[in-house]
C-alpha cells in the first residue's frame, strides 16, 4: 500500500526539495513557461495550480499563503493582478505539460510546464474580441497570363 507517499522525493532532502519547487514555481510565474524534467514538472504543477487558486480568491489570507511560497513581492503582485484574472472563467487546469522526449546526456524525460493562458495568447484573444466579428473573404485563384485550359484525360486526346 502507498500510505504517506503522495509526493515524489526526487532523491533530495525535504529542505532541498522545497527550495527546488519554490524556484520552479517562481520561474513559471516569471516566464510563464519552463523546461524541466517530467517528474519535477508534475510536482511543480501541483504547487502552481494551488497558487493560482489562491490568486483567484484575492484576499489578504490568500496573499499571505502565496507569500509563504513565493518570497518576491513583485511576483505575488503579478500573480494576483495579471495571471489569476486570466483564469477567472476556467473551472480548473491552469497549467499544461508537454513531453519533449529524453535528454541526451542522461536519458531523463524532459517536459515543458506552462500556463494554459499565457500573456501572448491572452493579448491575441483580447484584440480579437475588440475587433469584433470579421467577414472572411474568398480568395480567387489567379491564372498566369497566357495559360490554356487543360483538356480532360484520354477522351480529349481522341477528339
């Protein structure tokens, strides 16, 4: 039975593991996409999703909980003011993991951990919403000058 085995230990002490997760989440919030091993990405995702849920609450106690993990006050402000409002309409799942294959040096499986609604995609979506519905124009095929219509198969040759 797997009692008390909720998290991966990753061959590190508790303090080292905690620092690793904090650094991964800090980098994720800062850059909105990070490249790491699959096991580290899966564990960092748990913590990142929890922090985004706190960001949606936007209360003093939620800010204090986030501040326990992310020590940078500017990053806490970014989480609550910029990142969390993007996920207001989503019921869950604020991060995504892409598998990249094995690392060449040691064969560890690599992955990209990213926020589902990143800054670039969020800006594109807002600009499309402001522009409103647009009509799609049909493209007309341009025939080069001096081209002859093609004859159809064998029947055209016989006639």
